[in-house]
C-alpha cells in the first residue's frame, strides 16, 4: 500500500525477496529488510549472482548494505514462480572462472579495437565514469 | 540431558578449571532445550572441521608452513598472563578479554570432539596448534559466506519452520567461518525468557533487535543474551580470521554488566509486535538531526494502522485518496502473511518515519502545479465515483481539496563551495538527494575579478543566465495565467507587483552584461526567452529591444544557424504596432544604415532573410497604416522625407533582388507603393512579391 501514489516507495517491498542491480554491474538477490529516505537498502541472506552466458553462479554474501545512489534498479522476485529453465546453475568456482575468461576476451577485443583505431589515427577517449547530467 | 552434556565438557582434561567456573554460571540459567540445539550444531561444526582440517589431527605442523587458521587456546589460568611473542597477532585486548571474563571456550572442545588432537604448542600459549588448511574460495574472498554448497532457493523458502530452521542453521554454522561476517543475527528460543535487563549505556544503536526473529541460527553464539552482534563488535581483535572460535558462544561469557551494558527488551512471543523503545534508545537509534517520530505515536503490530491517524497539517492527502487508503487498510489487515523469522526488522515506527519524511518532501504550496498528475488522477476518480453515486444516492458534494497551509522549510544551498577549493561539495540531503553541480558557479567564484574571461566561459555564463531567467519567466507566465482565476483584490495586486518585479529583474539581467541584449539574442534559447518576455514589457523597454534587434539585424541574420529568429517576429510585430511615426522612422533609419554595410547591402540582406524581410514589411505596413489612418502623426522634421526616401529604396530593392517568402505579408503594402511609385514599378514589385509568396497581394 503506497501512501504516496505518484511516488516510488519501498515500504511495501520490505521483507520481500528482491533482485537489485548495482551500478558496478553486480546483481544481488536477497530479502529487503530495511530502507531509509535515500533508498539505502539492507539486504538479508544476500546472494550475489554472476551470469556468464547461460550459466550463473550464486555466491552467498550474508548481509548487504547498499548505498542508495548505487542502485540501478530493484525488483521483487516472485518466489512461487518457477526459476527459469534456460539458465543453468554452476558452482562458484566455475562461474568465477567463466567470468574471468569473459573479462579476458573482452579486454583483448578492446585492445585490438583500440589498436585498429590508432592505426587509422582515431582515438576514442575513455568514457568518464561519472554520470552526465 | 543437560548434565550429560556438561559431563562431556568436564571430561576434557585440557580445559582448565575456569571452564568449570563458567559452567557453574551457566547452570543457573542454561536452558536444556538450548543445549540440545547446541549439541546439534556441534555435530555440524565437527563435520565442517573434518572437511576443512582433515581427519588426521595428530599431525604436527611447524610454524614454517603458512597457516590459514589459527585456533585460539583455552584461557590460561587467570593468574598467569603470558607475554605474547611480538610476531603473534592476537592483540592484548583479546587476552585481557579472556583474562577478564574467565573465558573458556569449553564448548569449543565439543566442537573438536571430532578427533582433533592437540597439536604442538608454540611458545605462545594462545596458540594450540596451527594447521594448513587447503585454500578455499573463502580464504581468497573473505566476502564469500559459504561455498560448501550453493545456496539454492530452497534456503529462502520458509515453507515450514523446521525446514528453514535446518537449512539456515547449516548455513549459519558455516557462515561464521567467514572473517567478514562478524555475527549472525541472534535469535532466541520461543520459550526463552530473558532474565537479564541491563543498563542502557551501550553507545551503539543496535537496539533494533526489538522484533524478535524466531527460530534457528546459532543460538549458541548468543546464548540467552542475544544481540551479540553488538558485543562482538565491541571486542576488537577478538577473532582471528577463519577461526572456528567464532562459533563459540564467547559473548555469552562476557560480563555484560561490567563492560558492555545494553538495554535489551524482554522477549515476547509475537515477533511482529515492535518492542516499545525507551526514550534513550530512540535517541540512539535516530541520531541527533533526524526527524523523530512524534512521541504520541504508539507502535502497533500493524504498520499501516498508526498512519491512519493522519499526521496533522504536515501531510496533505487528497480526500479521495484518504478514503481509498482507509478501504485498503481494512483489506490489508485481514491478509495473513507467511511466516518469516526475520520479518519486521524494520519496525512500524521506522516505516512511519520514512513515510513521513517522504511526505514532507512532497509538500508544496501549489500542488496542482507541482503534482499535477496526482491531483488530476484523484479528481477524475472522484468525478467517476460521483457519477456512479448519482444513480444510487442523491448527489453528494464531493469533498473539496483543502489548500495546505504548509510552511515550506527554508531552502538551503545544497552546493557548498569552500574558499580556495577547485571543486564544490554537493550536500546530499533528503530534500535533494543528488544535486547537479554547475560548473559555472565554480568558475565564477574562482575568479571573480578577472575581466578577461574566455569566450567559452562567457558563453557558459550567458547560457546559465538564460536558464535562470527562464525559470523566472515561467513564474511570470504562471502568474499571468492565474490572473484569469478570480482572486481577492489584495492578492491580485500583490501578484501583479510580484510579476512586475520579476519582469524587471529579467530585463535588467538581460541588459546587465554588455549594455545591450546581443549576447542573449545570439543564442536561440535567448531569442525564445526574449520573445516570451516581450509581451510583458512596457512599451519603452520593448522598444529598446526592437531597436537592438534592428541595429544588429545583419549580425543576427548571419548567426542564426538554427533559424529561431522567426520566433521573435510576432511579439516584435506587436511592438511595431505601437510605435509612433517618428519612432518608426528612426527604426527604419537604423535598419537601412548599418555601420559596416551600405543601405543597399542592408536591404539586400534583409530581403534574403525571412525574418528580415518580414520585419521590413511589418515596418512599412505600420507606416502605411499610420499615414492612412488620419490620426495626427506629430512627425519630427524630416520624417516624411525620410519616409519617402526609404520607400523608394525599398521598392527598388524589392523589385530587383530575389525575395524569400516572408512570415507574413501585410495587405496594405501595395497600396503604399501605389501611392509613391509609378504603375510599372508597382507592377514589377507585385510580380516579385507574388512569386515569392505564391499568393496574390491585394490588387492596386
């Protein structure tokens, strides 16, 4: 029950299982236990889920406190709904390994791209990490 | 059962007599049920230990090998405090701690019942033995709680208490292996009564344990004191990383009375009932500056309910909204929730606090303006309901929305600029969680006396100014719109005054820079700003702007890349319509005699440009209107001559060069030309103009 319609309020989301995507790209799943006016979140029984391709791995993290400004999106998870059959869960070690490989290939392609551009006299400046207003 | 447990502990020869002391204390208040649970957990821990450390416990490991886990020793006899070797990390506090509380990790013995022998003792009596564990993910990444098995979603499902109990217990046992995890939230047994009530001197605001989570999870760690989260944090260096020591109910051994006191409300059976807070606790919890919930709020089990008391004039809900809220509240209360042992960590009071805060943020003096959609939505619902009720009951007057008389808190500067610093500090508050930092202000503050500013900086300043003035302009337009609504006399006058002042402010700001409005006119948004401002200006001021436009017409036309000049046409046309003949002549003179260009060139340029041509036509048209109207013109000397001259010049230009389509072709132009020119020229003019415009001018 949102007391202030027309606004977003997390009050109704408390004690429910959520998935939150952070600005650094991490995906956390946990029970939202507490909030504040800045939308700082306290997650309980948090699990960090890493996705690589069709595989994913869960790393249990315990209690997480997320600063509100780092949240990209947040959504409730329906615990009754069956988990999707497409994704395959693997162990933590495996998924971390996969992630590492993925990062590696990405870096390599990036390097090649940069080199190609450099050869042509072009340069793409590094994107600033801060938000643009 | 309890006795047997204790017997087992006593049988361990290594644990010194302190253990017995400790056990004596425990005897008095230890719950047998608790011990049962403890025993079960012990088994888990044993299993884990075996996995981690291997079954061969008698193998001695030398100090040369890197150890990933250091086990803490039993407390030496109180009288015997051995000096620690310098390279050993266990800091003095820990030893002091152990010393103080007569601590004996007696139960840890149980944990190692699984066959861990006593290893070689080093010179440090604090170390029993060192073991090289296999490097697990946990040791590499301290944030990983448990990687023994993936936590499937089953762990999250609290279908029945036992199931969840078991699962989370397993988890918790291994959770504690993680060095990053200090403590797991404590639970108390359902039937346990907290006997201790301690003085509330504890500085850390962890009194949030009001809502008791039920059930599982290392009860042992907390004994019956609960909230050991607090206590563990208060004992720095008490834990070695990865030490199974964590599992020990160390905290329960600590003399709370002496060192850490904290208020702990007595246990209650219903978890969802928030505990009443002592005032001191309240203070601790919310901090000094946070808005406190009003003291007359009494927490109730339903987080929704207290709010129905409608916190005063602070929050204003649409009456329809209030009604709907009430309806939904009743529905909500009937719904029963599934059991969640951790539910209601956030109490009703805290929820109220946040809701209140959010509503404060939403306060506004003109809600229809600032929250249009909300107002409109409820207005429509009301209208619909009224319509429905029309058939059922006699038509009821829908409740009027009461105008909120909220005094808005003073605006404060959310951006702080510290003298001499390069940047700015954006203060993030609940009213403005994130403010953009404008680059211009920093620059301005940085070099206030520099006259030589970059073009870029100047442009930035102008842009910034336009934005600021636009805001004011929007207010002016808003108040203009409000004029249509009937207002009491005094209010209307006040409104008018306010509007006038704003208009003057904008005008003076626009002028302030270079004395004229040129920098603003060169930017397309500036043109738009001026175009919208013109209707509000007095004739004199507007005339000035027109003058500037005319004088700089070539520049403006050249630099109008976005073609926003035409936006100025309608208001300028109105201004022209108010000119006297002399003024008109003066304007025309300015138009045709620019500094750099000759008359011909001026006119040619004007003809090539839509705006210029339209302006020219407008001027001529007005002149013609004045002349033919019969109103006494009060011309100055030489006006008529000037006029005639201009007519001829213009006519010559118009007939010769190619014309663009003007924004508006006044109907009396040809009449004007007819009067002064011969038929042939007029005919030529007509053709030219027609070809440009595509429609017929009035026949001569």
